[in-house]
C-alpha cells in the first residue's frame, strides 16, 4: 500500500493493519524456517509495509501533539494583552 493512502486512514485502521502485517511476517518467517516458503522476498515486502504503517502512525501522533502544544493566534494575542497590562 502506498504511503499517501496510509496517511488518509485513522489510527485504529492503521493499528489493525499493523497487527495483520506482523502476523503475516510471523507466518512467513515460520514457513521460511521450515523451508516451505518459495518466495523469500515477501518477507522484505512485509517488513517495508510495517515500516510504512509505523511511519504513518507516528506522523499522525506527532501532528496531533503539535496541535495541542501550539496555541492558536487568538490565544497568543490574548496572552500578550494581559501581560502588557500588568503592573510589576
């Protein structure tokens, strides 16, 4: 799945996909260890899918935390007005 498609999904959907990818990776590794896996490159593809999903989750989390940490312009203006009017 493309990264641009992942960014549009919710965190719950991404976490569900991540769990599916990890289960698939476990299955592929098990098959590889028992010499039942013919297409070994699938392990690398699933690892990359996991990395893309984790990157999308972290980016969404970072964006939400930045929005909570940064006050809006209106609250900044209100804070400046009150600090200028105070007498020390």
